[in-house]
């Protein structure tokens, strides 16, 4: 294999009928294609922009979109406030289902712990206006308006 991103096929078994071929896992593919195929980004151009913008690091180094990723590489991805560190377990250059995409990487335990901690902090943080109580109904708002009008007339 020469490190290209072309799909290679092989027979399932030596006695299998002709035409029964499966796709072998690829050895390498571009990092932007892999991020898109692993469903970290909705579009290839969004993945390319993230890599070019320095929000993706492979094995601790900032890379260009054409950098090849291999099985076993560590990829650090920053999407907004979300920071994920994953290990590449499979390589694909075509986008598949979410089930297939989940098999292309394994998140590190530190990344999982950091994500849980961040989710807990967001859940515990009170949004603006939360201390004002629930939103009044239309009837309650009319009563409040009537009370306010009554206080102004005095």
C-alpha cells in the first residue's frame, strides 16, 4: 500500500464467488476528510477551516488539512468550548452512518472526564434571568399590568 486514500478490495474468503468483495480498512487519509467522516463536522469545508485555523492537532502538532492520519494517531479537536482528545481506531474518507463513524475513534479517559466536568458546570451554572422565577402566563401578566396601572394612578 502506498499511503493513498484509494479504497482497496479483497475477497472475503478464498472460495468466495467472484464479485463478493469487501473494502479493507484504509491505511491513511487526509485529516480533514477523516474529521468529516467521523462526524465531528457537518461539512468538509468546516473541517478544513478548523484544521487550517489551528483548532485541530495531530499527535500534539498543529497540522495542515492535507496531513495524513493513521490508526493510532492522537487527534485533539476544539469546537467552541468543547475540547476532545481521541485516538484514531479506523480510517475512512467517505462519510457513513453515525454507528460507523463512532468506530473510527476512541475518546481518551481524560477527555471523557473533562467533558463530564464541563457538562456538570454548564448544568449548575444559572442562566441569566433564572432568579426571576418562571415566565408569567397571559392572565398573570394582565393582572400585573393592572396592578402597575393602579399604582401609577395614585
